[in-house]
């Protein structure tokens, strides 16, 4: 979707971090329904 809006591919980074595998992150599935919150950060340059 980002590419379709005109953002060049070289300006897009996708993290390979897994919230289910990495205990530093909240995971609804891993934590069996326990709720929490997360935030994301995006920047236009």
C-alpha cells in the first residue's frame, strides 16, 4: 500500500521482529488473552 501511494521502495523498512517470539513485546496470542498496549512510530522525510 505504501508503494501504491508513491513512497519509493528504498524508503520503506519492514521489521522482522516477531511479537509472539520475543518476550520484550506484548502478544495477545502468546500471553493467552492478557491485554496490554503497544505503539508504533512512523516518520515522513
